[in-house]
């Protein structure tokens, strides 16, 4: 169907003969010369309409909610259960918009008040509904693909790489000194892949939550910090990580992905550190309704010219092999929480990532 033509098959479920005839006349009036014919299958009950949907490959359904064998939103839900891939436009005789809006929130693509329908309004609603449903199906398909990707990343790939790390560490005591550096590179690169798999999985979750308007809640900051510090110490050997603040009982407005914010900042501070012993110091300052998390390192630092764009999508340092997506995810999540993030210079060397987060109304 082109944007200038009507669909080929329309199922009209309407028990009022006069209203049904008027709809059919409007559609006939708006059919353009030379365009394919449009078949309108009119049924006067829900049962008959459902039977028609079983046999006709409908492009759109025009549905009256008040039928002899069903009424209200239950009518809509029944049709959607039977034909969820077909766009449904609700026809209502009520002038108020409350029912129509509620119908849209339950899955209808649009609603029309019968007394206000004109041929132009009817055809436009049909075209837009079909296009919106097509977009909805495409988004659903992509979400399913992302779900599969998330599973492969978080489980299959992660499990295999974890095995590589474990076996490499077992070999440490059996490797000659000249081979130790190569083994260290294997462990470091494998740990980097593990962090990337986590980041990719978190990105998928953040996309899904954005589509569903993520629900924020009080999150225990001290617990998140303790868990992420322990994970980093296990993942990266020969590092020094410390928490210099007492944050017991401090809660911030966030969700489960706050752990990704903390984990990515710690990993970033370690992975891009040029010192023999990377040092990461975490601290939290409380100022009224804001909790500021600081993640400081003793690395090479970040030039002033890059501080404003370090969180940009795909931004990476000269020695980077892909962690730019981690900082991009951090920025995205912090913004979602209503917070802010910035980079400062550490004293005497290194960088400090400062994350300002709104405190939750309820704390322990």
C-alpha cells in the first residue's frame, strides 16, 4: 500500500447498519482513480468479526466497542488477542475522549468519534494506523534480536572467556619468565572482553528500559560500591582499590544499572592506567539532596581538550580498544537518573570522574 492509496482489505465490525453504510460510502468516495480496489468486510457482531479475521488477511480493523455480544474495552482486548499484528481503529459514539484514549492505551492504534468522522479523517486515520503498526512490529522485532544478543553476550561468550581467564591463571606457575608477559596479556585482554560483554548487555537493558520509561527507585549506594569493588579486584589482579567514605545507608534515585555506572568507571580507571600498580580511590560527598561519587585514579590523565567529549558515543583514547562505549553508557544512565557527570584532574596525577546523583527520598 502506498501512502496515497487505501488498504486492500478492511474488516468493519459494526452492529449499526446506518453507521456501517456511512463508513463504506466514505471509503468508496475517497478511493482514487486507478488505485486497487478495497474490500470492506462488514460484520455486525464480535463473533462474526473474529471469524472473518480468521479467513481474511485484514490490513486494518474498524471496531465498534458496543456490540450485541461484547461491549467496552473487553471487545478491543478480544480482537487484539486474536489479531495482534493488525492495526485496530476504535469507533465510538461517545463525544468524550476518555474512552478513546483508554482504548489507545490498551493497544488500539487510533480512535474516531462517529459523529465527527469525515472521509478525509477516516482515510488519514487508516493510513497512519497502518504505518504506526508497521513501526511497532519493526521495533518488536529489533527488541527480540537485542534480547538474543544480550543472552549470547551475557552467557555464552562470557562463560567461554571466563574459562580462558581461569585456565590462563592456572598456567601462571608453569610458565617460564620469558612467557609470563604473553600470559599476562592474555589475561588482561580476556578481562577486557569480559568487561565489554557486561557493557553490551547493560546497553541492551538500558535501551529496553528507555522504551518502557525506566522506573527509578531508592538504590543502596554502599552496597553497589562494595559489590563492584569486589568484582574489579577479582577481575584485575595487582591493583589497589579503596573506598574512603562511609556511605552506609546512603540511597540514590537509580535502578539496577547503577552497578554498570560504577563498574565501568572503575574498569576505565584500571584499564587505561599506565602505572605498574593502578590505584583507584572512590569517595562520596553528601550535600543536601545530592550524593557525589568520585572515582580517582593515578593514570595518565585526560587532556583538557578531551574532557568535554570523553563521554561522546565512540570516543576513545589513543590506546583504547573499545571502552568508549562504556563511558557513553555511563553518561546515558546518569542523565536518565537526573544526575550529572564530569571529569577533573587528580592531584598529583590522573583523573577524577565525578558523578552527581539525586538522593532518594527514603534512606535507611
